[in-house]
C-alpha cells in the first residue's frame, strides 16, 4: 500500500511537470499566434487608412469661399472610402473645415472634437459607447491652404476577430492540457509499472533468499539498466554472504580443534596418577595447543579488523633489506631446528614507504611457510631488489612446490593443500590470506611461481610511488 502511494506520488509529480511545461509551451505558442495575428490585422487596417488618406488627398478641393469640399463628380473614388470610415479636415488653428460622416450605425454622431496632431501618424482611439477607432492623421496643403487630414476606421471587425481567437485559445488550452495530462498520467503509470514489480521482488530478497533477482523487462532502457545494476549488487552481496558463512563455519571448526585437543589431553592426564615428567609433557602439549589457539585468534582478529577497514596503516620510510634481515633473525631458530640455510640477497638498502609492522607480518608469513614446508637441510633464499616499476621481494624455497590447481586458492582463508600436514606444522591456514591483504593494502601485488617437487617462489611487488 505504501509502495503504491509512493509510486502514485511520482506519477502525479511527473504528470504535473508534464502538464505544467505543456501549459507554458502552449501559452507561449498562443501568445505568439495572437501577437502575429494582431500585428497583421493592424497592418492591414493601417494599409486601408493609408489608401483612404491618399483618396482624400486627391478628392478634396477648396471652395471659392475658402472652405473644403469633396469633389462630388467622381463616384468611383468616393466608394473607395467605405461605410465604416471617417474623414475630417482641420485648419492649423484647430477649426473643423470639413467632415465626411459615413460610418457604422452605432458610430453616428460620435465624432472627434479635437484637432488631429500636426505630424503624420497612426493612433488607436477609444470613443464613448465602447467604440474603438484607428486613425491616420497628417498635414496636407489643398491649393495652398495648410490643413490637417484625419481618416479613421472602426476597429470593430479587428477586435471581433481577435476576441474570437482569444476565446478559442482560452477554451482550447485548458482542454488540451487536460487531455495531455490524462495521457501523461497513463503513460507515467505504464512507464513506472516495472518499478512496482521491482519493489515487490526486492521485498522478497532477504539474507536467506539472496539468490532472488529483480525482473529485467528491457535491459536496454533506464529501468532495465537499474535492475541489472541492482542484480549485480545482489550477486556481490550473495558472494560476500557466502564467503562470510564459510569463513564463520571454518573459523568455528578451526577453533574447536585445539580446544578439543586441550580438553582430551587434560582428561587423559587426569585419568590416572603419573610422574612429574608425564605431567610436564601433558602440560607442554596443552600449552602448544593453547599457543596454536592464540595464533589462530590473533589471525582471525587481524583479518576481521582488515575486513572492517579498521587497520590504519602508518607509513614510514623503511629499508626492506634491513626488514628482511630482522625477520630472518626472528625465524632463525626454526630454520636451525631443521638445519636449513636461509640467505638474504640484496645489492644494498632498498627503501620503500610502508607500514613496517604490517609488511613485516606479510614477510614473516612467507619466510615461515618456506621454512615450514621445505625439507630438513633445505635452502631458503630471500632476494630484495629495487626494480624500475618498484621494489620487489622474493622468498624462494626448495620445498614440495604447489600444484597449479592450488596456486590461486592458497591465498584463500583456511585453504590448505595438505590439511593434516599444515596442522601438524602448526599452521592456521590464514597466513597467506593475511599476507595478500597486507600487500594489497600497500597497493602492491603478490605473485606465486611454483614447480611441484622443486620449490616455490612467492614475490611481493610494491608500487614505485612508495619507494
Ligand atoms: P598454513 O597456516 O596452513 O601454512 P597459509 O595460508 O600460510 O596457511 O598457507 C596455505 C597453504 O599453502 C598451506 O597450507 C600450504 O599447503 C600451502 N603453502 C604455503 N606456503 C607454501 C610453501 N612455501 N611451499 C609449499 N606449500 C605452501
């Protein structure tokens, strides 16, 4: 119901905009037509007045007693001045010398009592009894006598036509806008119908039903495009939800394993009386599991803070060669246990602007893996280079290598090539996921090259702008 109200509001708003702009356009158009017609009617009337004036110039003559009269003989010329026209001749002092009164019935007797102005010009004049006339006045000399001639015609026909037009426009315009408004409302309803369908479907999409998609009526139009964009967003959300679900269930599973181990070791230890050494061993293995649990929780925390965007990187200028030496010192005990040789190859300091702690964690994970997965007596090389497109750091081992089918996935959370072996070696399955996040948070890239049975090379490439 609420949706219907929203849609109706949009429809009404669209219709009002449409009707409003149509009204403005029609008013402008009607105004243009009216002004054009008015102008041409006046031009025509003025043309006739001009002709009247010329006829008057030819037909007026001076009488012997200094008066003015119409040359009576020529009937044809006389007829040229119609029934609805006036003619007056005034002396310069404002005395009426001659008046021809042939005009419409209602105008009889309503003659001008004021002399016309001295210069030639047209004017519209309103007389009593709602009579409107158009007059042309101008000076003229009849046989040496300077006079002012005024010819006038009624504006009645012109006004009738203009009023008729106004009436047609005045009545027609609201009707046209009304019809267009109804049509516009119907069109808006049709055009917005897919929005209603989309809203109905969107309401059924919940976390449990993220597989649902909005209907796409026509993918080429704007609404179709909108639905497609929403569908893409839903697909992304579905993928994120799925990842989150998998991650939560994997994480619970991973957390349960060491907890179960701690409990069963403890239970077995308590079952009978043992000597001190046996208890030491039991406590030692419980601590080992607790240690693994601690590492797992630390890694989970790092990743969840990274996901929430809460990790603020603190950039500083760091010598990567020195950082790698630091990591190798930190992990040397592990390498020594396996009688492995860890070498660092660098031509000198390689500077980069990085978050020291975050990048260190990424390198620790790579070197730790290299030592962990390489056999006893193996060799781990770490090469730090300053390359034209930015600093690069490679961790090369002589381990079992990673099969092509696993290469992309080893960076996924909890993905392990050999689960049992990873556990046995104390892995959490999160090391490479954290490394990838750390490198990408620096705008860098992590690459893996590997050959099964020969070894792996993990390469961190940083951006040159950070150098
Ligand atoms: P884990 O804690 O299991 O080491 P990682 O995310 O660090 O988790 O690594 C994921 C998986 O990738 C490991 O379980 C292992 O199978 C594989 N892997 C990582 N590094 C190496 C390596 N240097 N050589 C061979 N396999 C490796």
